[in-house]
């Protein structure tokens, strides 16, 4: 059963920064690359990536590598 709340549409400024950086990098990347591109601490990036993955904005094609999805691109 799908979630009926609006949580999927709630995206923070940090989330937008991360998604924008990922779109700019263009290839699957790790927390360190995203952290360097955004200026956000790596541990915080990791936490945000978990949330973004749950929401469907980010995928993980390989362990510790992340890429933006079409939903993520639409959100920014």
C-alpha cells in the first residue's frame, strides 16, 4: 500500500544541493565526491543519500556508489 502523505515531495535545500551536484557529476559517485562538490560533511551526505534513495531520487548501481534517477532530476 502506497504512502498517502506528501513526504515524497518534501525535499530540503541540502537534498537539492546533493541532487544538483550528482546531476553535474554525471556518473555514479561516492559520498566523498558529493561532499567535495557541495561542501556538506560526508557523514551528513551519507544520511541524506539514504533518505533520497528511499524516496526514489537516487539509485545505487554499485556498493557505495550513487546516481541520480529521473525522479531526482525532476525534483531539481
